[in-house]
């Protein structure tokens, strides 16, 4: 029987609570290589505390033991820590800028465009890249890599089936061309699915490829600490070819991009300079 703490209050004094959470972070890292210390602590701790209390664990030590013995609990933990919210054409006017301003010039220079959607969640973002490239007759020659730490999200991405709410920002002509509706479920066109390669990758741990013309990394940096962000911007800049573009989320402006060898090309778009 689990001890329950229905009030949500922890039985531990603050310093012991801090220690309990710090130990949990270390244990998770050892067991899974996921480094929670590189995510903003207050947010992460609040989310995980809510989850732990919901299941009636008095502290993170007992929660950790249970996670290691119960796949369902572990998957739920992963799900809660990763936050997979996404949609097609998220912040549509930025995608329009990519489509009308950057991609035509980039494709003229290199028709075999290499794009990477980093932290792609359930696939809406890489499929948005794919439909835009297809509309520019550039999908056949292009390659699109899409990565995320969450295998559950990647499985959904590969399946390519979505509810209507994920499509609310898709321009109608794109919705007509690239989706097939069946009983309220919207299936992504096969030629988009074939064009995207999905891979599991932990941005905080695994090595990056190089020579990308376009990297799209949106709505994940907000969860990371300042130090983690700085090291990631450095790595993203290195992963671009000189002149390549990094497209970030609409709350994720990079301050002093020059320190990473990037310059502002447009709001939320950065170009590798060297
Ligand atoms: C809010 S979603 C963003 C999805 C998409 N980029 C967008 O903007 O719509 C954040 C994604 O980041 C992923 N993520 C979190 N930590 C990660 C890490 N260390 N490495 C790779 N992906 C990570 C999560 O699994 C989740 O799918």
C-alpha cells in the first residue's frame, strides 16, 4: 500500500525536500541519461511534484523506485516532463516568412536542402516543413530529419494521424492538398511521411549532425536553464552550414546572437555568419 498525502503537502522539511529532489534528479540521470538539472528547476519540480502527489508517493525517493518498476508510471513521467504540445503552422506568419522569403533564396543556392526539426514532438513541425517544400517543388531533392527525446511522441509522428485542432492554422489550400480526413482523423499525405526521417535524440546529450541549411528548434529552449541554452545555441550554430538559418520559437529570441556566430536575419530567424 502506498502512503497517501492527499493534501499535496510534503511530510519533509524544506531542506530535506530539496535533498530528496536533488537525489531524484541524480538517480534519473544515472538510470536514464535524462538530465533534469538542465531544465528550469521551479517549473520541472512543480510538474513532477503534482504527478508524484497524484499517485500518493510521500517523497521522490519512493516515487523513483516505483518508476523503475512500473513502465506505465515511467511513461507518464516522461510524458509530463517532455510536454508534447504542438500544431501545424504554429505561429503561421513566421512560416509564411520562411516560405516566401528564406526558402526560395536558399533553394536557388542549393536545391538539395537539408533541414532538421529538433524537438519535433508528434511531427506537426517537420510535416509543415515538408508541405512547404513540396509546395515549392523542392521536396523530392530535400532531406528532412526530425528528432525528439520522447519515443511515444515519435511513434505518433510516424503514424501521421491528427485531430482537427492540430490543423487550425494550416492554410486551407495546404489542408486540402496534404491531408485526408477519415472519421474525424486527419492523415498526412504519404509523400510527406516518406520525406521525413524520425530519430530519437536527446539534445542535451547526443551529438549533432552538421551542414544543415535549415534548423527549426521551437518551443523547447524555454524549458532549459540559461547555461543549457547557451551551449545548445553554440551547437546549433555549428550544425548549420555558413549562411544556414536557425528558426526558433516565438518566445525564444536569442540575445546577442553574435556570440554564437549567428546574426538576426528576421524576427526569430538567425543566420550562421562564419
Ligand atoms: C512543446 S514541444 C515543441 C514541439 C514543436 N517543436 C513545436 O514547436 O510545436 C517540446 C518537445 O521537446 C522535447 N524535448 C524535451 N527535452 C528534450 C531533449 N532534451 N532533447 C530532445 N527533445 C526534447 C519534448 O519531448 C517535446 O516533444
